[in-house]
């Protein structure tokens, strides 16, 4: 695990994941010693397991959900507009940005750790006019509550801070909506229902252009995809904002089958490092959110 939380746990630059998995599968086939009529190794069950990992997917969706937070979001719920929000909106606009994620691990072999980086930038603008992450979810401050329940009721309070509690029902409460549709419906003042798998949450501090998360110690399938939200603080005269997203997903090597663990010593150094590093899969994407900012 890297000491710097801004670093991914495995460097995938220049790595051809499918080639490494193919090499591993070929080695496993050879170890079985079964030859076909052409004297080539016959595919083995162990090799098929390695080949199955090629079908993994861990990425962000192509489209974001973006919603501008304004006074009406509080007034519509008969709540006072937070004083800090009123003061900040003299110079800034605030946008609720939801980043849908796509996880498809090999059947019945979940990911155990997810790392994500979101970097916002206003091209050609000086540092003091760059967008910032004002609030983020998941947030480690809610870790104690997530030990009790994987679903939280979250809202923006009178100080324009995120507040969370466990719903009394343990599920949805009246008037609550899922995090993934909160922005689209305009219910950003809350409460809404926020769900995340029980995991150890690490992240960088808010107030910067870049946010990095590490969610560790769980089993992540598609139905457990992390709900990633940033409340972006954008200077009013900024009309052009780009966002870069990158993600890496891993499995614990100790969770792999006994055959894979025992045979890893037969792999080349590159393949061995890849397997002991958690068979990482990575993806990158860029979004242009300028259309949401208007002219």
C-alpha cells in the first residue's frame, strides 16, 4: 500500500492486462501437461480461470448527473437558506455532481478494493479560479455510522455542511431519494438515501481540485458499486470545466483459488507482480461539464 494516498496501489502505466492474463493462462495450461494432437497445450480449468479475468470491468459511466444548487433547493423544503451558502454564492456557484460507476468482476469473484481519482480543472484559468471539491461522498467522517448500517440519510444542514444519520427504518424514509437520482430530481438539500458497502474509507481532503478515494475491505459487485458525489465549488466567471476520472479495482491475492496461489511461482516476474498486486484493472475517462455551466 503506498504511503501517499494520492498514489494508486499498483502502477498500471504501460501495462497490457489482457496480455499478462493470457500469459498466465498459457503457463497454467502448460503446467497441466495435457497436449492436443498438434502437441499444443489443451486449455485447462486453471487457465480458463485466468482467462475469465479478461472479462472484468471497472470504470466510470460515460455520462454524469450534474445539478446546480441554488436557494430554491432549501426554500422548496421550507428551510432557511444557509448563511455560509448565501455568502459563498456571491462569488461561487455550487454543483452537485454524481459519478456513476460500472463494476463487472468475473462471476462470483468480487473486487475487494476500489481506488478512484477525480480531477477538476478550468483550462486557461489561474489557480485561484480553479474548481474545488467543497463536499464529497463517500466521506470518512461517516465511517462510524457505516459500521452500523450501509444506508445513510444525508442532507445539507443550516451551515451548508453534510450531515448524516442512520434512517430509523434502516431503509428509505419518507421523501428520501437515492443518491444517484438526487441531483436529477433537485433534492440536494436532503434528506436522501445514500448507500455504500461497508468498507474502510480513505480520501484526500476537500478544498482541492483533485479528490482520491480508497475503499478497502469489502466485496464489490455491480450492485455494490460506490456512489461517488462531489459538491463542486466553481467561481462565477468560470464557464469551461473539464473533469478527469480514473479508477482501479483489485482483489486480495489471498482470496484467489489455491491453484492460482500455488502456481504463481511459475509465472514470469511481471505476471507474478500483477497477480500478487491484486489483478488490478484500470480505466480513465474525461468529461466536459461546461454545458451545465451556461454562458
